[in-house]
C-alpha cells in the first residue's frame, strides 16, 4: 500500500511522539497536529488497515516494522532537508516548514545528493 502525504505525516508524528513520551494515543496526535478527533480517527483506521500501525485495547498506537521504516525515512528526509536549507541561509522556521512539504515528493536520488552535500561539510 502506498501512502499519501497525509498518511506519511501521521506516521512521522507517531514516531516523534513515541520517542518523546513512549505512549501515543489518538488524542496526542490531535494535539500535536492540530487536527480534529474525527480526522485523526479516520487516518488511524486507514494506517491500521494498511498494516502501518497497531492499536491496542487501551487505544495506544504503535508503529509496525513497515510503519516504523517509512516513518524513519520521512523523518530523516525532514531533518536533512531542513539542515540543507538552513545551511543555505533559510531561517529555521521556514526551513522546517518547507522541508515538511518537500520530504514527500523528493526523489531518492536527489535526497541522497542532499545528504552527501550536507556530509561534505563535516
């Protein structure tokens, strides 16, 4: 199953929240993303049916191996693109906002070139 950008954003959010607090519930996603409960509930259902997450009886959400792999890929893209844009002189907030849009459409080839560019300065 191929996810749309919004699904990838949810997975990235679940990854970030799980690293911060360990436990993730739908309400945590609502608060973090600023989305309504029905929107998050719908997305959680789609991600669950797609095999990207599991939800236990208490409502706690966990990434499956496939979900975690995709979430980490998107999160890495976000961080690398943000860093490259900042290195080019873009302010931190704009760099992060733009990276959030770019991370979903950038090709693997271009992303690898950005990583190489960023690493060449170390």
